[in-house]
């Protein structure tokens, strides 16, 4: 929805729902469209479909959840069939982008304190 229409939309929705019950999400400046990230998101969705982790009916919902998690406002559907090689490369693309945009920090887990299963405390 164009920004100039948000105030009228909110006013009309509050007339229906009641004052203070409509919250309009505004698009933050600086967000960008990135076909590479849209492709990676579609690759991850396709991976989930191919492995049975998600059902075809959930495809749009899952894509929207990924967009929300990545703090993206737009998805540009890739043209043609979207193929992937492996899950690790898809996740690396998404994490690298999220770190670059400040959505999350790259953290490295601490080294394991137990080197063999026999040294684990029970």
C-alpha cells in the first residue's frame, strides 16, 4: 500500500475496529529489494517442499514467515524454475545477508568442553 494511503487506511479500520485497535506497519527506510535473497528464500521453501518438511498449502505462509524473520518487505518471485544444490549454501546466503544488514550478529558457538562421549556428565 502506498505510504500516502496509510493514514486513511488506519482511520477507516479504527472506525470499524475501534480506536487504538489498528496498528499499521510502516516500511522502514533503507530496506531494499534483492533478487538473490528472494531466490534463496524460494530455494529454502522448495527444499522444505521436496523433503516433506512443509506442505504445498503452507508455501505462502512459510515464505511470509521467512520474509518477516529476515526483516524484508518485498519478495520478487524468481523467474523460471528455482533449483538448489544443498541446504548449507542456501542458509549461508540468508545468514550472510542478515548479518550484512544488521538483522542478526554472526556468532560462533563456544568450543565443546567434552572431547569424548565418555567424559560427559550424567
